[in-house]
């Protein structure tokens, strides 16, 4: 089984790549690095540890465009070692493929990363490492067999591309596309599998750069490629209120408002979220009006 290091300076994309890698039964472990410096530190430790060492790395899934050293720079550095880890490039740019294969890359995977394409890269890495590249049927978290998006989605609307996906998902770029599905649902895509989440089930939303993570009443979360400010504007009429630069909360999901030593927090299910000073008074007024009907 493969020990993997994934390197990408965009944290949401790194998290998704790690999610997909850890779902592959041929991957023993998958760790992440957010920049070239951390990646080189981890790889150096692995090389010092040796192939069978506790810190060993079999393959590096490497973004190309990063601040500081690029993925190609890292690959050139590793080429000088006697037994470097294998390299799989994961990038949004097609133009570096020749350079990548000149550096003896195992594979060159384009973003947005599709699970079946990543699975093929893992198979090639296994084959080059002398391991079995056979893969059982993919199983999604929770033990449910993963269904490709084209089969899982609802029938296409008139004028949609002939993929079986709703038009907004089928024509969109990016792995975490998001769109409203009628007035009550939002479609999120993770690794090629499209799920429809009821907006009424979302308790709060957390900002993660240009992304947002939707937290549901059931304790699950979904990362979508849309800024928090956009959801704030779009869902204001549904009772979502901004309580902090990082959080948007469904007013009806707030169980408790607490003021302690000048700090205001709210409890939403098991989560305790801080309320910024600029939003405290407005939130208290809204909760008071809600309590009064």
C-alpha cells in the first residue's frame, strides 16, 4: 500500500485531494503539505528514514503553481537523489506536461480532479512501486457505494448537456460547484459525486478563503466553491445572519446566546461560535424579535 504526500498551497483543494486519496484502499496513509518548504522538509525526513522507515513516502502528489518553489522545482531537486519518491503532478495547467514527463513523473492529473482519473494515477504509482494496482469497488464514507455523478443526479433539464447532470453542474468548472436546485436545495459536488442538500438542514456556514463549508444539523459538512458574502446575500431571506467575518448562521438553529467577559458566543448544536462586536447588537435584536414572534 502507498504512503502518500499531497502538496498544494490552496488548502481547500488540498483537503479534497486528501479526502479522495484516503478513500482509496490502495493508499495506506495520505498526509498534506501547504507549501514547498514544508513538502521538502517532509520529503527530506522520508529520505533520511529510508524506504522502510516510519517517515517513508512512496509517492508525492504535487501541484505545479505554488508560491516560492514550483512543483517542477521540487521534482528537479528530488531527481538528484538515488531513491526519490515517485511524482504525480496535479495541476490546472496543461502546458507543463512535457517538462513533467521529462522529470519521469508517473502521471499528470488535471484539475478539477475526477475520482476515476485519480484512481488511475494511484494504479500507475502502485505498478511502478511493484505493488498491486487492483482496486475494489469505491466505497463512500458511511459504507455506501459511491455513485458517479451522471447516474446520481436528477434527470437533466431541457437544454442541459447530455451527461445526466443538471445544467448548472454539468457546465460548471471546478470540483466543488454549487448551485441552488429550485428554492429549497443546494447541489454540491465532491470528487465527481453530486449531492443535494436541503438548505433548511444547514445550521451554519464557515468561511474558508474563497470557499465556504456548509455544516448541517446531522454533523456533516460540505465544501463549496462560493464566498461566504455571496451566501449571506443569497440566503438572507431564509433566516441566515452574519455573526462574524467567518460565520453565517441560521437564526432558527441558535440554541443559546452567551455573554462572558465581554465576549459573545452562540451555541449551534454542539458548535460554539464567536460573535463579533459589530454583529452582537443586531443579533440580540433579531433573537429578541424571534422570541416575541
